[in-house]
C-alpha cells in the first residue's frame, strides 16, 4: 500500500478552523448567531448588490463549508459515489498539488509522460521532486482504426521507470490531454498491478465526463493505491469557480485533509456547483452536444486530409507533418485573432489542439489551419 509522508502517519495536524458548517453538523443543530469568526458580516455590499443582485451577495459573507458536504452529497446522488469516498478541492489542479504535498518530499521521484498535461510537472518541480518523463507511445494502432498509429501515454514505460527509480508516484491523465487518448479501465488496472506496491497512481480524470462510458459502475469506485481526480471545470462549465473532487478510500482522503487549504473552495463556488449538480439534464445535454461537435470537427478535419487523433475529451488533437508547420499555423491563427492550443513540450511539437466549441465549426473560422492541410 502506498504511504503518505512520514509526518502525516501519526495523529494530526488538525485543521484549527473547520468552520461553522462542520460545527453545526457535529452539534446536530443550527447556530443562527455567528459572533465569533471575525468576518465582515455587517458589510452593506451595496456595490456588489447593484452588480450581482441580493441573491448572489448572501453567499459572500461567511467562511464556507470546509468539507463541501452539499457538493459531495449531490455528486454521490448523481453518480452513485459514497459521500465519504469524495474530497472536494479548488479544481483538479489543486488536487494534483494536494496529492503531491501529502505524498512526496524533496528529492522524491515521480514519473509522468513527457508532454502530458503540464501542470503536474510544474507542481512536481515546484515541490523539488525528481521528475522522470517517459515518451508517448506513437506507434500502436488505434483500436478502431488499425491503419492509424495513435499517441498514447506509454503505460508499460511508466511502470518500467517507476520500478527502476522506486518512484513515490506516477501521474496519468486518462483521457489524456493533449492527445485525447483513452486507456481502458483494464489497462489502468494492469498499470496499477505493475507499479511498486508503495507507489501511488495519481489518475487525472478531468475529461471522464466526455467518455462514452462515463457512467459505467466502475467509474464511481475508489481503486486501491490510486487517487482519482475529476473536475466541474469541463462538462459542468465551472472552470472559473474552481471545483474539483478526488475519489479514494476514506482513510486516504483523511490523510489528504490534513494538508488541505480548508476554505479553498469559496462559498459562492459551492453554491453554484450545488445548483448545477441539481440540474443534471442540462449537463447531460451539454455533454452530448460537445461529443457531437467533437466528432463533426474531427471528421471535417480528417476529410481535409488531417491526421486527427481519436478523442474521448472535449477537444480534437491533430498532428501536422512538422513542428515548423504547426508553429506557423498556430501563429497564423493567432494573427487572425483565433487561439488554438499548441503542445508546449518539444516531444509533441507537431500537435495542435482545438476545443469542440460551436465557434470551431463556424465556416472559415479555422481557415489558417485548413489551408495547411493536404486536401485544401
Ligand atoms: C488533464 C487535466 N487535468 C486537470 C485540468 C485542470 O482542471 P481544473 O480546472 O479542475 O483545475 C485540466 C484542464 O485543462 C486538464 O486538461
């Protein structure tokens, strides 16, 4: 079983300010008069009221629920999780930082794919971890298109390096950004069995909601030795409010809670997330629309001769023949006032990434790109 840092294995540290909401739950009754938290409860907030309305302003005065119970209850109801197997934090990014803080010390070795979602490497380096990167598998044919070599995090290479370097943690984004590749649950389970017992698997599932099998029963289960992280930034449209959640056993989450910034998810973010989760039909319809736009965009680009990668996310990635051409297209798009993403890592210099928004399907929007494609 992977472990947390030594100093977290004994009791404490204990959060000195779990907050009024937690205290109310412990006592089993409401505390209507809050005279002890030194907030600005009597601030008139006329300017804010004029701008956003009274309803919004009522959410800004108090420290929030450090356990985000309302969000966890709704996630549990909507997706079939157990409430005590969920931890809410300020986006998936915050969870990556939190897991690193709880599991890795200065000089500890962590492993990731070179060019995958770069925030993990940024945080790992910032914490003084020794980051070992493995290349993408750029040769394996895609399951649905055997003539088409894909671009997938190389799970065997990750396991090999984890064993070689006695790593504390391996990071995998699944579905992956920027390739869009989806490894099956079986492949992820296999990776887990190949890692050293005391090495964590940090599984970033920010794009899980866009998988066609997003609601499979195994999606709701903690996996031993794995910390799964998800977000409301993508399919729920709340990136600016910063809400993400981790799925793991209660024991694992209790250790993470010891080093979590307790009010990181604001009261307003929690209130908004609860409203969105109370209206699952809107999210379902949105996901369906995104999947359709993604597939339309992919087939339009493929018809123009682009090397489009299969995507289980809310974006489409394509490989141009050279990094120079990708740079040129990216610049031309930007000069036309249109920002698409170009993978920053030199290993993925040929890769461009486009969000599956309506705007991307607007006629002529992608002209600087499509002009560079073989059948243009
Ligand atoms: C793989 C991956 N993980 C995490 C994130 C960030 O998620 P959040 O907004 O919840 O921090 C992103 C955002 O693009 C992502 O692509």
